């Protein structure tokens, strides 16, 4: 477990990483990879905030939630189009590719404008006040209890909603939070290896399923009349839905085995 005195330094390190990735994104003219790296660095920091939410001043948590969502919203639609083209470009007609390019162009222009409007804000300007643990044993106990709390949350399943876009995305984001926290705070815990491996397989499949859901929304919203693309998306939705559920159950088995020890 991470020592209590090191937690603030970890937070500062990850805030710095967000700013570095923000600069890289701007310098690369908002390339696909740089947008992804920027968003992932925000997710890593948010995972730490989420894990220690009970020991972080509520106003600080709400502020970082607001700011990070603002930057996420700036890049989300561009990122979704990039992923759509990357994963399904070979199934798209020229008309579809041209239409997506025209949709993305003003989004990139707006992103530049929105970044200018932030007046040079950087995440390192953020100050997070963490209530210290009185002893290292209390810090260790908190982390174990919080981990168990999140495991139990992941284990809760609504069968009727499992294949819905928002539901599967929420499960995937919880899986990623756990993976980030385990990697940052508990990198040497060998007894988490089975859970981490299962979480990674699940989140990868859940990503594919969520992306298909987003892509199908795109097809409807932008009236993409592309028969080959639509056929592929519908087939993938069924296949990814089934496999995501299999991988989810494997995570649940690994978590239950861990908690039963």
C-alpha cells in the first residue's frame, strides 16, 4: 500500500502528467494519439480522486470533476469520430468518410477556440486537500475497505441493462479505475494479478461494445446511409455484447475468490 505521506506527491505527479499531455496534444495539432493520451492522463488522476473521495475535501473533488469534464467535453466528439474511422474505416464508403471529415473540421476549430478561452489554465494550478490518515495502519485499512467497496459495486449487475450503452460504459470505467488504482497504489500485490488480467480483458471488450453503440448513434444522428457499415456494426454489437458478458463474469469470479480468502 502507498504510504500516507506519499499520496500528495502522487497526486501532484499526475496533475503534472495531464499538463504535459495537454501541451503534447496542442503541439501535435490534436492528433488522434495525443488526444487519447491526454484523456487517459485525466482518467488516471480522476481514478485516484475517486478512490480517496472520503478523504478529499468535497469542494476540491467537485472542482476537479467540473474542470476535467470540461476538457473531456472539448475532445469527446473528435475522439469518437477518430475511433469510428480507425475501427471501421475499411467498411465505410467514400461518402461516409467525406461526411465524417466535414463533421470533424469545425470541431477541431472549436477546440482551439475553447482552449484559448481557458486563459492558459493548467491542472497543476489545482490544489487538492487530502485529509491525512493518523497512522499508516489506518491508511492501509482505508485502502482495503475502499477496494472492497468498489469490488462490490462492480459485482452488482442489472441483467436487463447490461447491454445498454451507458450501463456498459459505466462498468468499463469502473474497471479502468480499479486497474489504474491497482497499478499506481498496489503495483507489487501478486494476489491481484488474476483480477487485473480479467479486468483488462473485460474493459477491452466493453470498449469495443461501447464504441459500436456510439457508432450506431452516429449512423442515426448523421443519417449515414452506408449499408455495408451498418451491417458490420449490427453484427459486431451482437458478438461484442455476448463476449463482454463472458468477460464480466470472469472478473466477478476472480473478485469473489479474492474476497473469500
